[in-house]
C-alpha cells in the first residue's frame, strides 16, 4: 500500500503547511520525515504560538525589560511583545492581523480583551493613531465575506465603521473567527449589549449584534452540523470588570455564553441583576435553559434580587458550585440585602445539585435583613462558606421574600441559629468569616457552637473541617472581649485562622 511518507519532500511540505496551527505540532513530531518537512514553518509557528495562544493586548512597560534593546522612542512593551515583535493594542489591530492570515485566529486558545488597566485609551497616542487610520482592504474583505454578516443581511459599512473605532462591533465580529478558543475575558464595554438599552449610542439598535451572537450560539451547540464553529470549544468565561462601588454591569449581555453547551465555568464581577426601580439593572434570561455542562458560577462583587437570582439559577440544571460576594453599588444599589431570601432562593432551586456554596460580603455596611436558619434541604452540599454578619438577623420565613428594611428600621429579634440545626447532614467543610469583633458577631458565634461538640457525630457525621477566618489589620491583636468566644469556637472544633491565609492565630 502506498505510504504518505513516500511522497516527494516538496509535497510533504505543502501537506504539513495545511496543518498549521491546530495540528502542526502533532504532525511534525509524528516521525523524522514530517519533522524535516516542518522545518520551513517552525520559527514562524513558535513566534505566533507565543504571541497568540494566550492573547492579551500589548502593554507599555515603565522600565526597560531585561534583555530588551534600546528603543529610539523611549517606549518599552511587555515581555511577550518584546520577544515576538508583534504589538497589538486594540481589537481592530488583532482583526487586521487575522485578515492578513486567517490562521492567526486558530492559534488563539484564550483571549483577554480587557486591555491595559493602566492606559487611558482616550489619551494614548498609539491607540488614537491606530484607530484613525483607514480600514485596510484585507479587513474590509474579511467583513464582506463573513458568513455571519451575510446570514444576517448585515450593514457591512456599519460593521466596518464599528470595527474601525474598535467598538463593540469589533468584539462581536472577532468572536465569529475564534474556533479554537477555550477561555474568554470580554472588554468592559460588553455591557453596551444590554437589550434593555434599546439603542446603541452611535448606531441605532443593538439588533445586528444580537442576531450574530444568536447565530454563534446556534452553531456552537451543533458541532456535528457546523464543524469548527466559533466558540464551540469554549469552556470558561472570565471577568470583564473589576470590583468596586462604581463598577457595575448588567448580566443579560453574558447570556449567550451561559447558553453555549461546552461552557462549564462562568466567573463574572460587578454584575447587577436587581430591578430596584432606581439604580439597579433588570435581568432578561432570554431563553429557557443554559448549558447543561455549566458546573461552576461565580458572581463576585455583585448585587442580585431573589426573583432575578431564581430566574438565573433555574436555567442552570446541573450547577455544582456557586460563589457569590455581595457589594453595594453606586447610589446604594444593594444596600438593603435580604440575605435570608437570597440563600433560601439558592436552596429552593439548587437543593438537589449544589455541592459547594460560598456567599460572602465585600462591604461590612448595609442592612442584611433576615437569617436563613435552616439549610438542611441541600442534599449534596459538602462545602459552605458564610459571613458571621449574615447570621445575626431574625429568622427568615417565605413571607419575607420581597421585603427590604430601611437602614434604621427594626427587623425583629435575632434568631441566633445553631450549626447543629442549620447545616445539612451532607456537609464536610464549613468556613465562617468574621470581619469585626462587634458584640452581635461574638454573640452569634457563641450560639452557633452551642452543642456542636456533643451532637456533631450524630447531626453532622461528615463534617470534618471547621474554619473561622478572622480579619486582622496589620499589627493588630485579638481584643480580650473576643478571646473567650474564639477559644470556645476552637474547643468546639474550629481552626481559628487569619483571613486570607492558613495561619493559625489561636
């Protein structure tokens, strides 16, 4: 039988070239003959792999990187940019590279579109110069021949103009080209896609963008019908925003990623899904079910109302890990947080699937509302993390679901739950966070541990790790008023650790 390796070297070189970049390494390393045939491409492949596989925008360096040559302009760039000589500072510039050689897009396995956190794009001369230049013909042709723009009967000139200025149109168009990407972190401007904002600030409605995103999702979820579909290998969505009082984003624009079946992990920051009629943001779940492979959801520095949270969680049928940290946002959005309603919503929706739950506070101010004193309906929960501050309110009951209390309004007598009564029997590890040594917090701890040592073997037979993490300012010590309760917690089986470390402080 004729062998591929019996072909002339010139033909083998052409065959190897067709494997770049996805199968190039496997082909080149399969035998000595194909390794020799890969010789003309190895240097360029190595350079592009280093620059594009885990793509981030080029960033200026304040100091001359080690080994870098002297720069006539006095500008120095990050190490990868220096080593590869490929400087890319906007989404548009990345698209221009792909337009020149379509294989560039196939190198990208993870991509971070957030850009430099230090550079002000409005004042950066390099950015301004790159955006003011005319769109090259190669990039215009890439848009003209895009099956996604064609399928939507899109306004090509509108797309080109959006790409020229590296706006949200550039980000969406880029996604149509990424067939090998596994991880994505989107630019903060992604929240411009909120469908509840009916008009884009410069080009009418967002409809063309949503049509393309829906088509991307449709193809990604049908790999047997659409081979090498964009985002069909996507497994993780990473944060696009930072944390902070003024940072906030709607969740709805991220729904297309939640709905891609290959996605197993979504981690976002500063999302607001609470329609409070003032500075909150409504949530539109858009479709009935999200990825059946989505196992982990993290919403850090966020605000969520119980109804919006329910609409989100009930569309993730196999969720196993849910991490949420609450942070009050601009103009007091989320200042009144009914933690009892929040936790009860999680328990109602995810009782049969959830294995790990972390709900914590980034602010130690604001109203926490009621306390959920019974979490025993969780059937598979093995890890639970809570703040002490969440356990100092009155006992929650379903009639309180939609209640919010004013700052100085009495919400009732504290319930003071006990761990033996509150925790599910499946639990293996419980982490508790103490941010202040206030009287209520210390009293809460004393009630939590009541009877814990005696009844733990029968009520919580699987619980083998109890940790109390204490916030300690630099140089501070535990006040005498807190030593009694912390020592009692230690005697009940808690490890008393410094917050953010594994360092024992008792």
